[in-house]
C-alpha cells in the first residue's frame, strides 16, 4: 500500500530523504575532526601539521554555511596562534629542558631560591630550545584548529537533537541556554534603537538602567512562557524502570566514561600506546550501552529523524583513516614524524604519511546540500 502524497508518513519520508541527501550528520563532522586531531597528536613534524591545518581549512571553506556558528573557525585559528606565541614566550623567559649550542640571545637571569631548582628566569635562549617549543606549540595549535573545524561545520541544534534519550534533558537545557543570549542581545538592540528614535539617551549608566529593566522583563516573560510550553508537552516525564536496571546503567555509563578518559590519555602518551586503543574502544562500547539503557527512562518522540546517511559514513571513515594511518606511521618510523632538534636539521616531508593526511580532503568532494532546520 503506497502513501498518499499529502499523508503524514509521506511527508516524514521526504524530510528524512532530504536530510540524508543534504549535509552530513553533525556527529560525523565531530568524528572527522577528532580523527584529524588524533593524527596531530602522533607527530611534531611541522610540515605534516601544516598539511593538517590546510586540510581542515579547505574542508571548512567548501562546507561552511552562513550560520553564526560557522564563524568559529577564525576564532579558533586566532586562539591557536596565541597559544603558539605563548609557548614560544615561555621558552624564551622560562628556558627549555632541551640543551643547545646555538645561542641566539642572552637575557638577564634572575636568581631563584634553592627550592626552585630546575626553573630559571632569563638566561641563554638557544635555537634548539625555540625550535622544540615551536614544534610543541604547533601541535597544540593544530588540535585547537581541528576542534574549530568541527564547531564551524556541525550544526549544534541538529547535534543536540541527535543526543540519546538519557541525555535528552541535558540537551534541552543546553539549547535553551544557547538561544537565551542571542534573544537577550536582540532585545537590547531593539530597545536601544527605539530610544534613539525617540531622542532619549541609550548610552551610559542611565541608558543602561532604562534599557536593562525592559530586557530582563522580556527575558522573564519568555522563560515563563517556555516553562509553560514545556510542561504542556510533558517535559520531564520519566518511565518507571527496575532498580537493578538503573544501577547497571549507572555503572556502565560511568565506567565507560572513565575508560574513554584513560584510553585517550594512553593514546596521547608514548608509553600508553599498547593499552590506549583497547581501553578506549571498551569504554566507548560500555558508555553506549549505558546510554542506550538509560534512554528507556525518558519518554519522547522524534518528529524529524536525522538519519546517519552515506555521506556521514564517508566523512567518519575519512577522519578514522587519517588517524589510523598516522598512528601506524608513528609506530613504524617515529623519526620521520617527530624530527629531532639536536643537531639542528630541516624537517623532511614523509610521503606516505602526507598522502594519508590528504585522505582528510574526502569530505570536500561531497556536494553541499541545504542544511536541515
């Protein structure tokens, strides 16, 4: 039996099809960026890190929309530059554990008490120390830029709507918090424009007081209306579940999150490479099972499902491939991915790790579609 053109099922199917053929799922963008960030942690080669930054910039340029959150990439890039400069400043002022023979300048050294041994202020600034700080700071800057790419590409409203049922109430609270500040700013701008048209002051302490009270009043009325609408729609209702299931859900969720933290720490350290990935995978699996069981307590329906389409799988596989190949390259040829600074040598570009990073450009080949609301 076929659906009538105007029936509810037909409309729902068309919306789901439009979503699947449009932009990739926001969770896929986060997994892609985390894959590139994981690859950045495996190397200090500035050429590979610059290639990772170029890949993220190109993908953001091809898929960025005119939405407000899409402007966050430039902010993260400025933050990354500031982090790199601060890292270099610390290397100049506080010194570096890397010894060097090529002295660039000598700063006045301040004497410190005996309990502060190992720390110095001033002294010789060597080229080896600055180069080591530059490599280290560039790696951290690349991590920040990868996170900025996810913020610029992933629609936060779609991402929060895709949260599992166990995190539904938290997601609604975050959505309300995210929409409160823009509405507050819009109200303030509207009232200031109205006061300027009437020839009344809109600046200074007097203007702030006369504008602030109506803005707060509107915000309070909007909050009361939102609370009434949420209560009318049954927000906060919970289903009765057995106590044993609640305890199992808590143990699985907390244990899984601890496993994710420990596994991530293992992947970021050179000594934890053996246990990091298995512990991370086990933690993710336990957390997903816990969230799945916890979703039984929340009663909700999805009017517009956001399916995980082929484009989302392609984006996720691209980031995972870059992370896996760079991890393999770091294990097989660590000197190519972590060039030394003693003696001073120019870094070289390893070919197949660079080709692996170029796999991160696969999302740029996906045609851009209309962003679902």
